[in-house]
C-alpha cells in the first residue's frame, strides 16, 4: 500500500518534467559571434535564456537546464556586420553541435549555421 502511494506521488511530480539544452558551437568565421539560447512563446515575443560570445575560430558551449519540457527552444547566432537575418535553429533537449560560417569567409558575408553529427 505504501509503495503504491509513493508510486502515484512520483507520477504526479513527473507531470511537469524539466529538461536541459546545450549547444556546442564551432565559430568557423573570421570574427566574434554572439550565441543565444532563446525561448519561443505563443505571444511571438522570444525570451533570452543564455548568451555567450565566441571569438573567431573558437569553440564553446551555451547551456540552460531546468526548463519545462513543453517550451520551444532555439539557438540564434549573429555578428556585427551580418547583412542578413541571424540564423536560427530549433533545438531538442540534450546536446546539439553546430558550425557557424560566413559566405566567402568575410565579416560582411551572410552567416550560416549547420548541425554537425558527432
């Protein structure tokens, strides 16, 4: 009887699961970039969850844990002089590895972000 009650309580607490997101970013551009984990919302107003700045040719991680599993989370990268819209990529909980590049490897080239399979 006690075990059953503990099991039911465990299921109640699991209803609001939390998850974490980590993005491993490879900055293959010739300039510093800003990397942001963003929360999408139904109101259309995104919210910043975590931000990191990475130097040219460097690699770093941006993480946020303890988020509700029903949130839409995406990563966005940008740099000074980027002529286009900052690239964005939807994320799933866990680790995502991405590579950031620019056209013609120039600071004024359009930025691109691609998922890397490890």
